[in-house]
């Protein structure tokens, strides 16, 4: 982490025009789980091999696994179908392919077709991960367990997570069904992790995303996770500010996941907002001849990497009071439009603050690192 390579970036608005780096055409594919039940990319639902309520209804698990169930119920997995961000996108484009990761079991999808949302509303529930071929799946057998589990050493590994967190762009039919998968990464979270510093950790993704019961799966919606992942520092060098954002904690690129996720860095003075400096951390895409989309811009932060933004204080406008404080903000945005119109806004925040700072120019500490080249 400490040997971060620091790169200098100019301001990049939402319409980035800087030349793009050369990027790999496909993510690093993890080895498939032993109990692979569908093609890569979520082209099909996740077959668990049963419709038995005691296995597919998460409410039944709580009687023996109360603490685990309670932690899962507060997770984004449990909200996979009902969360406002997904529902906003799905209502606009109700594609079956999307359902295969947000209410992935056939019994959930059958319920939706019949107008019964009870199981779908459980999102990525217990059975989604823990049931295959009508039996409980585990990485190992626990003495005294009432279950007769299928033992799968890959259970809970990054390869298991890749089923919904690592895939290329699909080519969809008019009905939203997958015709084929392309070669360009749409989500590269697991691939990025496997190229990162924690790839060999025995706990895999739970190295960072673990919790008391290992079912909270905190991520971009968890302020504590964002604080642990990113360091934001600013200093003054003569008549310039230097803002450095470093991925100090995450084992994969930040931001990651959905193509719309990005971060906006803003530096401004309140009395002259029109002189706002804005930096964009995210990805941009263009159509490719294979029917997918190729990444044309990637300013996300790989593990241990940093970006240094140099801002001329004079470029922030000329306030009446030269000592007027300067504002700094870094926001993590979950959707394409950070400030959606009320009629199109999700019923949860579209963005979250990573850091907010405000200081007079003379109160900002002088830079001690070498200047950016």
C-alpha cells in the first residue's frame, strides 16, 4: 500500500476527453466453483434444485441461525431486489437478465410471474448461495449439523462471488434475454481482486467484507468501508492546491461494480461556484463490433494507487475576501445522474459523501512530498 504510484490528472468532467489508457479486453477469470450451475454472466437463473419452503424461504433459517439471519437481513444482498437504485433501473428496462442476479432462483421468478413477491423480496437470500441440488452446500462439514451438506471447497471463495460480480457485457434480445456474452468486462470486481494484494488471503473477499457473522457484506453503501478504503489529503504548494486520493484499503479498484458507479472530486469557493474544479473517477465506454462495450476511459483507483489533482487557487475564482475558505468534497455516486429529477429519483440516496473539508487557504498545510511531474 505504501509504495503507491502517484499520477497527475487534470480535471475531468463528466464528458472526459483525455486519451484513454490501453486496457485489457477481458477480466481475469477466476476458476469456476465446483458447483457451477449456470453459464458465466448470469444468462440463466441459479438452480437450487428444490422449491421446498424450508430450504428456499429465508425466514425458516432464522430459527436456528438467528444472528446470521439478522445480519443478512440488513445487507445489500437482502435488498438486491427491493432497493430503490435497482428498481429505478429495472422499471425503466425490465430485462430478465437483470433478475437473474437480483432475484436469482427459479422459485423467486415464478412467484414474480404469478404476482407473489414474497420470495423475490428476499433478494439474494440464504438458498441463493447455500442450496444446490436440493441440499445445503458448505465448504466443510460441521460436527452435529442436522443437514447432510454437499461439501464444496470453493464455497465462499472469490470464484463463488464471481457468479454475480464478474462478467462481460451481454448481447440481449428484444425480450431482454441473453443471446451471448461479449469479451469486454462489464463488472470486473473479482478479476480486480485477483490481481490485487489480497488475492492469496485465505478469507478471500471476506478479508475486507467479513463481519461478525460474515453475512453483512458491507461495500460502497457502507460509510465505514469507504472510509477504510480511501485516504483523501490536500496540501498547499505556493499558489496551488494538491489533492491526493489513495486506495489504501480496498483489495480491488474503487469504485467498482455497476458501470454507473463513479466518484466526483470537487474543489470550490462558496461565493464563486462557477469556478468549481471537478475530477471524475470512473469508467467510460463505447460500442464495440462484438455487440458489447469497450472501456475507453478508466480513472478508477487500483489497490494501493493514488491520483494527485493539482488545482490553481486563482482558478477557483476571485472572492471579495481572499481568505474565504476553500471547500473540498469527494462523493461516491451509485447511478449515472448524481442529482436525478424528483420524478426519476430512487427511494434511497443516489450518492454518499466520502469526505468533506473546508479551510482558508493559509490554514491548509504546506505540501511535504515532491511536486507532481
